[in-house]
């Protein structure tokens, strides 16, 4: 047998040589969008806590106090003991799914352990050999892994190119039982958005199924926080609409909303739902608490949108390249090594910013991905465009 560890360390050397070796850092979260690493405070632009809920110490403290005061031990357990279909479906789950159902006005909702679990579970359960998946080229890795696990044929269309989808339909529609269009709503590395109205029109025209991963839209977009589909007026026109709780909801887990038959089918067939231990009751109960507040958080949603517009404008004033229209703001640099150097310099100035390089994004499009949230103030952000510009010299 060849030496496994020798092989692995050679592989790690190769990754290191390409400047892509990653490691974990220990982080403490503070208010105002700040984190502490190795005793130093940074403004955190690399997180996804878009409404500032996960790091809101007052809210977290209030949540625990209420549980202790009311002796709600059932809700505060730390382990669910089994998968949901065995004995892991603790009380808060039913309440959370009922809340989601009401919020989205759908027949049913199903909670998964994470967005990753959800995305690797849904397509393998729904799409078989007789089916075709058309997916945006920039879909998240979890969606891609789900497509790879599915037996359906996969074609990836150029990012946001809906004429390309139409051409694919005219070429392939009659050869397949179902065709699934798969897209993110707000794209996680570019901060731009899918035209969900146009996608609904296309899928109706071709009698296809639309699967929208609204991970970066739920909570932060739409008048009541139901995400980009709500904002674009197509909430009830999407067959498979999903979101994660790990971003704007400041928690853990993910959900899909849809018809009763879809949800019953997924509960019975999605392997990443069936073969894993349920979430801790305390996590699900936190989500029930948060979900009640999301519709009322329009002030926060507007504030983040305004912050992002102002920030994007300030970057352009410095001659920096950015795009998109959300609170995810990329700064395009291009060269991977230059992006890493820039990120290091910006961190040294007290801003926690990560370089995003291939294979996460296409070669030549390395960037800084900055995500803004409701806990931040403009005064904290104002110096950053100048610091980024200086980091590139
Ligand atoms: C578009 C998209 N879908 C799914 C996920 C995974 O969600 P989770 O972090 O809940 O596993 C992410 C995470 O970054 C994402 O960006």
C-alpha cells in the first residue's frame, strides 16, 4: 500500500503552493458587526448575519432568560436523540414549520439541518434518469453536489443568460419527463440577482419546474422578509422555494416551502433529511422566536440596502470595480495572488475581509467579497473604500 499520509501531505503542499491552503481561526462575535480574533477586534465583512441577529448579545441573553424563567426545558434541550422520522422531531419543529407555512402562505414546509443538507437532498430525490436539470453556472457548491448526486442529466447555462435557457428548452424539452431550472436568488459571490419573474415565465411556457435557492434573500429581502421571490411578486409561482436559517435568520438549518405532496415526498425520500439526527430543540426554538420578528424588520432591511448602495457608490468613487445590487458587495481584482495580498493588508487595518479565488469563482475573477449587515454603521464602513484602494498599490 502506498503511504497514505505521504500522499496527503504532498497534496497539501500542492494546495499551499497554489496559495489555497485554508485553516480555522477561533472567533468571538461582538455587537456592531465586530469579531475578535487573537485578541484583536475587526469589523466582520465575511459573515452572513445580514440582520445582525446571531451576534445580537441582548437578544440571545433575553432568549435564554425567558427559557429559564418559564422552565421551557423541552425547548432548550441540546440534543434531539435521533433523526426526525425516529424520535428527533421535537416540539419546536412542528411550530417552526407551521410558522413558515403561514408566513409563505403555502400548503407545507420542511426543515432540514442546513442549506447544504437541503440542496444535496432535494434534487437526488426529485430528478431521475428521465429528467434534465438546467442550472445557472454560478450556483452554489451545495446545489452542484445535489445535481451530481441526482441521476438526471445536467446542463449549466451561462450566468443569468435566459436566452440560453430558452434555446436549451427548444432543443431538449420533448426528450425529458421533467426539466428543472435551478438558480440562486441573490448570488452569493457576485451579489447580483436572478430575474425570478422571467424564470417563472420561461418555466410556465415550457411546463418546467423552478427551484430557487433563496439562501441570501430570505429575511433580508421582500416586504415581510420572505425573500427575493416576495420582492419580485412571484412567491406563489415557484415549485421549490428554499432558504437557509444560517444567514439572515442568525441560526442553523434550512427550509423548503411548497405543496403538501412535494413536502410529503421529500420527507419520505430526501436522504439528507432521513439519515441524520434532528437539530437540537434549542436551535429550532430560537428559529421560532426569530421567525416571529422577521416580518417586522423592514427598517433593518431598508437600512442594509441603503448602506450597501452608499458603499457601492463609495467604492466606485475610488475607481474600484464592483457590481450587483444587494448587501453582498464584491470588489473585483482579477489576479488571485493580488487579491490575497489585498485581503491581508485590509485585515491589518482592522477589517475582516476574505479573498475569494478559484475554484470558488472562475479564473481571472478573484475578488474581495464584502457582506454588509444591519448591525453596522456607516461610520465604521466609510474608511474602507480608501483602505481597499491603498491595499492594491
Ligand atoms: C446559495 C447557498 N445555498 C446554500 C448554502 C448552504 O447553506 P448552509 O450554510 O445552511 O448549509 C449556502 C451557504 O453559503 C449558499 O450560499
